């Protein structure tokens, strides 16, 4: 009866950094695409009515 129980958890989250960096990259890519599209549309001349 002198058995010591294995520790269940240390309270520290390990792993998962690849998901965080992927989300960070997707966020910046989306922001850059949005800003690039907004700049292109704002510089495009309006078609002249006939």
C-alpha cells in the first residue's frame, strides 16, 4: 500500500504553437490582401458615363 500515484498533469499547456503561428500568418495575410484590394479599388478611375 506504499504505491505513489503518477502525476496527472503539471498545469502547463504544452504544444500547439504551430496552430498559433498558422493563425497569426493567416490573419496577417488576410489583412494584407484586404488592404491591397482597398488600395487598388481606391486608385482605379471611375468609368466615364456616356
